C-alpha cells in the first residue's frame, strides 16, 4: 500500500503522487468505491501508472471512466491499452476527439510532425460514449461537470468539480496556453472565449493538463487574453489570425504612392 497524496479532496494526480514527472497530468478522481481517470498519457508510462493505482488500493474493476480531455497523442496514447486492462471503464470524450481517434488521424493529434521528425504510434480506439457541454460524469456522490472549451483544439474539454476546474490545455501556471496551430484546429477567438469563461467563473483552483495546479488569478488570465487578442491581428500564428492590419496600412500607402 502507498499513502494517497490527495492534491485536493477526492483528487490524486499521478506525477504529484509519484513525486516525479512522468508526462501530462493524469488525474484520478474518486469517491466511495468509484473512480475515474482524466487522461492517461503515453503508453510507455501506463505500466507505472497502473502499478501506482493498484498500490493506492483502487481496484481496476472499479474504474468507471477513462476520459480524454482531447485527442492529442501525449494525453491519450495509452487509452487503448488501459481499456484492455479495464474493459468495464467507459472511454469518453468530445465527439471530435472520438472521430479523430476512431480514424487514427495522425496530424490533428500530433502523432505525426514530419518537419520535426516526430512519428509516434497512435493506437486507434472507439469511444464508448461521447460527452459534451452540460453532461455530468458521476463518480460516487461527486458530479464532474463537462465544459466544452475549444481553442487549443476543437475537442478540448474541461471538468468542473466544485471549486476546482480540471482545465485541460487552456492555461498553465506561467500564463502559457496549449499551443496554437492551424493544423491542429486551433481557433484564437474561441480560445479567448474559453479563457474568459474560466476567468469569470467562480472556480477557485485550476488543475491543468501540464504542470502544477494553481489558484485562479483573473488578472493573470487577463494578461494571457490580452496576448491572444494581439495574436488575432498579427502574422505570428498565420491563418489563425482574424486579420492583419499591416496589409490594410500597406494598401493605403501603396495607393497614395
Ligand atoms: Zn496537452
């Protein structure tokens, strides 16, 4: 048996539990006999994670859900193997993630970044259920409320548990956001909306998909929003911009001669 290092009541995070960085945040939410996992990470860290879960005395047969926050390979590569180990657990995520992973889509999931020589296995998997804004996942007496927060990816979900938000790749402790990339379906105006929603909510703690948890600070989120608002009008993220005022200025200058 290992002592359970609860990050918050009913919440264990595997990197925090292991006191070493294994990959993306893998949250185990539990109440009474029920538990679920929010993301699972890469396949090669799965055996360690399963061993920790066993040593924490969570029977594998009691896992209710294997949740995908979105379809990126670093979050979900281990899903297929995890489902084999826990066949009763329902694999759930957004309809867009369900489609990408059923089709084994390699570009949108970052399994293939050919310009950087990145080519990773992407085991395709069928979701048992699709979840979206307004759905609730029940774990014991706990309600995990599903938020659809597109921006980084069309399928990005976040999960509210009381005053906590498992906030996915929306924002990290340093104010960085999940990367913005046209080939990934990123949408800057949608991203800003998702960040405003988080900023204005009464959630107090953010539990991101990468790095440590942190207290929500509306001023810090505002700095990030301001940055993304600038990106909308700059060439930095190419076709993700909504316009490029420099080109209008150039038109006027060219016309003036
Ligand atoms: Zn991520």
